[in-house]
């Protein structure tokens, strides 16, 4: 399309200079698109974490639904790796959530999807488009098209999502990450009082994250330290020390989280509780 216009409401408008060409497009299983799904998922994730585009082209088998603190997700198998497919956008006007719930009922269906990587210690992605559950030649825009129960394979039935508790074995890096974020939003005074910082540091050490605990302790110390002159008057804070402490914590957190995310997609994660079969 060339010479396109847009209305005040964001819709494409008509005009004498608008030119457009329509084509049937290429199938996902045909060249040149097929090669996008030929790249192993772990390699695609590594590319996204390395600054490349974060779209993933995955071939998954629908397993069921799981309920987490953040809401329901579709559990799928991707080459032996259990992947949680979460809602890409929570706007109720968009059919993302309803479409995922229907796909969760299509247990055993093997689909190609286009998703956006959601970095985290467990493999997670936000599906944007998928093959039609019963028509491989058709594609579904999960945020625009609305699937119906008639679109599902014969015998598909809704199942109650299994509740999945947060993994106790997951590295609690959020304890350090939230302090890094608090410093950005509230500045040094937010961290001037350690509060539960000692407890967070002890928890990090219990999980073997001694460097994270040391960085957290140093961040609190740098925020709280105030020197006095010979007359007992408070001197200006050492902003350079606090900046160095914050930067070290931010770089460490980002690096470790990226490593954990890459490892999660490379090595099959422990099996998750699955929903019971439909009766």
C-alpha cells in the first residue's frame, strides 16, 4: 500500500492517491515462511535476548490450561519444553483471552504460532497469531479474529485450569530487581532504610545467590550512608557511590535473568501439573 491516509480515529482512509495491491500470501508450511519455524526455539530466544527481534515462530502441542497468580495461561509443549502461553494484551475488547481458553480445550492439537518472547526463568511467550485448529491452511489473528467452539476439533471440551503455585526452586531475583526499580522511581531516599532488606539478602543467600545478596546489601548501604564534618553537620551524600551500586545491581540482574531465560528454553523444565482429562 502506498499513499495511505489515516482518519482522526486511527482508521485507514480513502483518497485519490491511495494505491494498494492484494495478494494471496504464502502458507506457513511453504517457502519462504517455512524456514522461520525451522529455527530451533532456543536459538530464536537467544537471538531475541541478544537484541534481535523478539518474535518467536514456534510449533507447539496444546496441553491444557494452568492458573497462575497473573491469570490463566495455555500450557503447550514445544519440542519437549513446557511453555506457558499468556495473554498478549489484557484489554477485554480484544479476544486474546477467549481465544486462548478455546485453544486450551483443543488438547493434543499441534499448531504453528507466532508469539512474542516474555523473558523469565520459565519459558513463556505471548501468542499473537496461530494456525486454525482444524484448518491448517487458515491463520488466526488472536487479537482480532474470534474463534468459536465449532472451530475446535471434534471432541474438544473445556477443562478447568490446574492451579500452579510459583516454583519454590526459582531464583528469587525479583528481590533485587524491585529495589533497582524502586531507586529509579523514588530515588535514593526510598532505599535509605533497609527495612526487610536483611531478610531479602538472607533469602537470596539461601538460594545460592550470594553476589545478588551482596549487591543488595551494598545498595542499601550506599543509600543510607551519610558522613558528618568535624562539627557534626551532615555532608552531602556520596551520589557517585550510590550510582555505582545501582548500576552494578541493574547489570547483574539483567545478565542473570537473561541467562536463566535462555537456559529455560534450552533444557526441558520440570513437568508442571496438568489439567485432568475431559470426561
